[in-house]
């Protein structure tokens, strides 16, 4: 049954594949839904694998009450940071050295910036646009529709041994996801990437024990809000714990089949106004 607007809800919203489509943009319907929901008194928190440096103004400008970032490693409510869990410097060094030696393209995520490996930019351009060197149409698309993700990464760093790393993302390479997972067994939790263009064997290395549901529980306790008043909406398997934890867990129409199985409800795709539909159905906004 739809929820009434009289009772305030707290909603946790994934970004990629949920709020944002493959083009890196937020559909107008989702922007309207988020703004109206907050006007109606509901609390909206971004809950994403992205680090704070990846929350561009196009997203922040919509208006949110806070952020759970880095898959749960960073929690911010209003202007207050609840916590920020960082990768140990020696573990960063191990990751960087291994990926460089194996020719794996990657980027380190910190709250200040995203740091791309030597060949990352060219690799991303191939995956997003195609052969920009030999295909004029691909090159034209790159010039006319620059993807905000590529522009948001810092390239050319001579020292990749950063001290404020939340996690690392790696693109598909000659190594399988399983090989990379085994390499870092016991040091990192390896999850497959939720961004399809990165490739099936792409993934993320995270600090063990961190996931979105743990961060949500900590935030709810901090805000003194009941779990029964919580909702979550997402599309990837890194959203599984939060959909199971919150009172209402909604999977996007473009979600992974396994996520749909454990969700309370399924809405439309990103491009089919899925987020807007779910907000109407559960009484956060009127249609």
C-alpha cells in the first residue's frame, strides 16, 4: 500500500543506474521527484559506491540531506561528517603496484579527487565513445557530448600512493575478476562493478566490513529515526544489503535479476521515470 505523506520518510538513493543514466545525467522526472519529496518533508540521502569527489554539482544541486559514499565508508549528514574510513597506506601501495605490473587500468577514489592510472583516460574513451582515433563519428560524439565522469578524473599523477583513499575501481583487463579477487583475499572485499560499460570483469576493492546497510543503520541511530520509516532504491548488487535492511526496498527496472528477487517492489528503468514512479506509488509525492 502507498505510504501517506503525513509520516516523514527517509529515502536512500543509489546514483548510477538509479538516479543517473548511462549518459551521466539525471532525468528531469527524477529531479522533480526529489525536489517535491523534500518539499513534502521527506529526507533524501544519496547512498552510493561513488566517493564524494564524484558527486558533481548537477547531482548536489538537486538537493539532498546528506551522503553515504564509498559504498558505506563515508557518512555525511548536512554539514556534519559522521565518519570516513580510509584504506591503509601500505594497502594502497600494494594495489597500485599490482595493477601497474599487470596492466590493469584503475582509479583511486578519495573525497578530494579521483586519481586515474596511466592509460585510464584512453581506455574509458574507447568504452564510452568507441574508436575515437580512427572513427570520426566516435570522435565527434566525444567532442559534442563529453561524459562528466571522464572529465571528473585527475590524470597524470606521478605519485599514486595516496593517503586518503576510500576504495579503488578497476576496469576489465586480461585478468579475470576472480584472479583479482584472489590476489587481495583477506585484505579487501572485491565486488563486481555496477557500471556496465566498465566490463563484466571490472570491479571494486573495498575495506572489508563496509557496506551501505551498516552506514544506514549508523545514520538512522544518529538521526533518531526508526528503521520502519526508511526506504531504499537501487539497481546493483552493492545495493542488496540496503534494500534488505530498509523497510521498503525498491529495485529499478534495469536492476540485476538477483536484486529484483530480494526487493519488495520493482519500478521502471532510469529512462522510464522509474524513480518518479516509485515516489508516487509510496506517497512521497503526488502524481
